[in-house]
């Protein structure tokens, strides 16, 4: 998990996203904004204009990948899904915000993170956002994200990688705010429980060491 460059969209695409977001923000009622956000997102490619604009969004996100379509979260599987870091089902004000998008693989976006999200409340306690099917649609509490945001932060300020095991560990002392953020992010994305990810990290490290020993990385 690495820091993602800011990147920019073509002006016409940014203007399109802003226009879609304005339709949501114009609604005064939070449940109505949530409903409108879902509807507009689900229908985003139903028109030629929408499809063209989101083809450009995907292309821009792909350019921000650390490698050829590398997932912005796990850096492994081919990224092919637009992920909302702040979930659109809780934050309708961020549905069409470019800075809230990442390019993620299916295992990260779907089976791992999805709508999982938490904030620190005014007491600095973690509040997990949960909304059941029949629960009232109410706004989440205000607070800073617990999940590390690679669009705005450097994940390596929070995470260390044990190169021998391929396992991520929190950099900060246990119990600290940064430790809790790192631990939560690792758990939500299942960065240490997907064996193929650990194997890929170990293999990359060993290949690098072999190249050093063979002198192929020395000019």
C-alpha cells in the first residue's frame, strides 16, 4: 500500500463530476441525498456522455497505479473497479468527488472493504459505520477516518513491511492512534490473511536480493 499521486482529470470530466455532485448536494434531506447518490452512481454509464466521462475516470485512475493496473490497496491483482474510500452509502457528499476514488481489485473492493469504514468520534473512540437493511438512514457521526487514505496520506507512515514474512505491521507503538489506524486498515483489507499477497511480497524481495547478489542491479 503506497501513497497515490494526486493526479488530475480532463476539465470536461471534472466538470461532469461536479455537476453530478451538485444534483445530490442540492437536496436538503440526508436520506434523499443517499438515495439520489446511489441512483446517479448506478446509472452513471447509462448515457454516452456518462460512459465517456467514466472511461476517462478509469484511465486517470489507472495512470495513478504503482504498476500496470496495480490495485491502490494491495498492489497485486489487476485493478478494475472504482472504489469510494469514504463509502457512498454513508457519505453522499463524496459520491462524485475525484479525491475519493481509488482503483481497486475485486477482492479489495468487494469482499474486503466494501462499505466497511470507521471514524474517530469526539472522544477519540472508534465508531464503526453500520446500517442494516431496515435501519433508519441517518448521517454518520463527524470524525476523522480510521482507515488510512492513500490519496491524502503516505501509508508507509503507518505501516511497516516485514520483508522476510511479507506481513504488514503497524509502525507506531501499540495503543496509539496511528497504531489503531494501521491495524484497522490491515484487517479491513485482509492484507495479511491473503496468502497469495504474502507470497508475492516475499518473492519480490527475494528476486531483488538475487539481483543484487548477481550484480544485475549494479550499473
